[in-house]
C-alpha cells in the first residue's frame, strides 16, 4: 500500500505534464496560424486599403496572444486571442475581396453602358445615313413644281390598262415612298389621279380617283397612317401634254403624289 501511493502520484504528475505539453503545443499551433494569416493580410495593399480596421484588430489580438504566450497567460487565453486574430484577418481578406469584386462589377457595368451607348450611336448614325440615302432616292424620283413643292409621278405603265389596280412593277417605287414617310413622320401627302380625254368625263373622273385611292390603300397596307394620306381625282383636267397623240395621252394618264414640307404643310389643292 505504501508503494502504491507514490506510484499514483507519479502517474498523476505525468498526466498533468502531458496535458500541459499538449495544451502548449495546441496554443503554439494556433498562434503560428494567426501570425501567418496576419502577415498575409498586412502585406496585401488591397486589404490594407479596403479593410484597415479589421487588419488593426487582427494585429491587436495577435499581440495579446503573444503576451499571454510569453509569460503570464494560460494556453486557453493564447488560443482564444489567436483565434480572434485569425478571424479578423479572414474578415479583412474577405471584405477586401468583396470590395474588389464590387469595383470590378462597377467597371464592367460602366463598360457595358459605354458599349451600349456606342451601339446606340452607331444605330442612330446608320438611321441618319439611311434617311439621307432615302432622301436622295426620293429626290431622284420627284421634281419640284414651285408652289406645289415636291411631286412624284406614277405613270400609266404602273397600272393595269384602263383599270385602277397597280401592277407588280409599282411595288419598288411605293416601297421607297413608304420608307421615306417612315423616316419623315411629320410629312403628309396628297395623292392626285389624272386621265387623258378619251371617254366621257364622269368615267375619267371616277377612274382618276380610283387609281389615287388604290395607291393610298397600298400605302396604308404597308404601314402608313391613313391620316397622312389625302386622295383626290381630277379626271382629264390639268394635262401635262396634248391629247392629240398617243404619247401625250400616256403622259396625261398618271397619279401624282404631292409632298408636304417638313412641318406637314401641304400646298393648296388645285
């Protein structure tokens, strides 16, 4: 019994010693990990710039853990403050990365907006160039009749003989007219029908109006607002040439499209 008691004391002392060694090793490992994390964020310019407070807290906690490890603290104190230091270092690093990502996103958004604006500008320039080209094409198809303004003439060849219906060869001219009106939304037109003097006047007057209305119908079908179209028939009045010849009569059989100015003002009707 006397020999057993000293042996128990020896075993207890060994256990305490081993436990203390284990705690010390644990605290040293935690302290080293905290040092590595702190020096990592301390040497990172972005982290110092974006998360200075968390870097300072990490340094303060690490200094306290060092003091406890040096002389008067317990292993639990060292481990606690080493853990706090490492967490502040992690928070500083993560916070800095978040700000960097936000800045990157802001730059990308700014670049996206710049590119979209450049695309809009390019589209606007394209529309302007297209409008100018359409304007030039329309000028080539029209003539200026002084007080009447710009006038486009659709000749008799664009209509079926002695009928109001348009033939396929009229489509290209009318499409150009539609595009021009789309690019110039304030302009309106007056569509005037004319015939030669062959046949009776009432029939000629009706045919002239029917042809003018047919042109208006096609324009409306292609998207031109009906409110922008005026229709009138003049029959055999206002001939361009003498009706004595076949050529002269062909010139007189026509539909004229009179354009308003850019403010939508039309010249007076005949």
